[in-house]
C-alpha cells in the first residue's frame, strides 16, 4: 500500500449507514503498530481486552469489542467546541494490544512492550479497557522521559497495596505501583469522584502521605465542578499528564455495566463537562476502562463509554503540540 494514500477520515454515515460495515473505533481506518502507515498516525485508539486484575465481577475483557461496536454511532463534530478532531489529527484504530488471559505478569510485559513501541513511534494513545490494571503498563510505556502527572476520574482510588495476602497487581492497586515505580509524580496526581464502601482507609492514608490530591465526590458537589477542575488543572500544570477515566466514576443509573458500581456518582453530563475542562493541558494519553459488557445488557454503558472516549479524543486532539 502506498503510504501517502491512506485517508484518516472515518467512514461517513452519509455514504455507509452507521449500523453497517466493519466496526472499527469511530469508523476510522485500522492501522497496526507494525504497518508503515503508523508513522502518519497522531492519535491511536487501542483496545486492551484484559480483566485479569479484576477482584469482583469480571467481563471488562469484552470491553474493546463492545466499545468498537457502539463507537460507530459517534459523528465527526464536537457539539460544544465545534472541533472536528478527525480533521485536526490523523486518528486510527490500532486494533487490540497483545495480552495473555491466563497470566498477569506476562500481560503486564506484553502491554508495556506495546506501549513503549507506540510511544517511540510518536503515537498518542487513547485506550479502551480492560480493567484498571491496564493503566499501569500503559504508564510504563509512556513515562520513559520521567514521572507524569495524572487526572483520574474514579469511584475508587486504586491505591491499595495488595489483595489476597500479597497479590500486588490487581485493578485496586495500579496507581500505588505506578508511584512506587516512579511513573507518576504523586504531587501532580488528582483523583476525582472517590466514594463507596472500603475494607479500610489505607489507600487514603498512603495516597495523602505521597501528596496525591484525593477529592471525594461530596467535595466535588460542595465545591462545584468548575472550581474542582480549575484546581485539577493547577495541580498538573503544563507538565506531561495522563488522563484515566474509570466508567464507575459515573453513577450506575447511567453506567451499570461495570464490575464495581458505586451509587452517588456523576451524571453523564457532569462527566462530559469535566473532561471538556482538560482542554489545553499537555496530555500524553488517556484511557477509558472498566466497561463490562456482560453487566451491560442494554449497551447503555458502552454508549456512555464511547461518548466519553470522544470527549477524551477531542482534548487530546486540541493539544498545542
Ligand atoms: Mn479504577
Ligand atoms: Mn473504580
């Protein structure tokens, strides 16, 4: 294939109806990491179909396929900013990252290698999980130039030390590992929407000792979303920053299809407003995790997920660099 002839435009719903055709992410062309066209890709959308870090109800391994299907309903233009991300940046569906469903440590190695190669190819990743453990190897791939800042939307801190007497790699532990490994600068990490019952407060105590700004959802509503996002932007500043969005930050009334739901969460509109306020930050990548299709019989959670992915894509596309 001639590397100059690939169109990075999505298949138009005016040419082929959105329910028809092969469901790539947002109807974009498929470009694999090993293809020559990878050098032309600015933003790659990748699935990581893995849920071996799940401690409760599984199924997020099926997330990427379901999210691809629902993403075909996404159109080209952002309704508020008017941005046309697919005209601003070359975007592509890079397919699914290699995983090993029977081996956590091997999966961590495979995902790390993949994201290192992606980073070296100059591609900014927008990842669809998978459970939240996958953010750890993604960060290993992206933080090669030093620790990153992070804005983290979640009902949970994912800062626990271990599960089941010493298991260090679960979806409840990735950001503790990431800080221990020097992938994140804890003073440039902010967690928004924390709530729900826990076994203890060791996550909060450890996280605050590190300097992480942990914002329970009560504080978000008392302070207001605009002020919280203003603070979050100040915390990460203009240094390189990752965004991770756990679908369970949204109320299970809107997004029940997830393994660890917690009531009292964000509305979908509040989530859109928060992500839109990441515009202009120095973002090195983003992910949307924990959509579990077996708990999503209507498909509504996948639709929320891909809609948030489009918001994330727009703030990635709007970077200055
Ligand atoms: Mn999480
Ligand atoms: Mn969570």
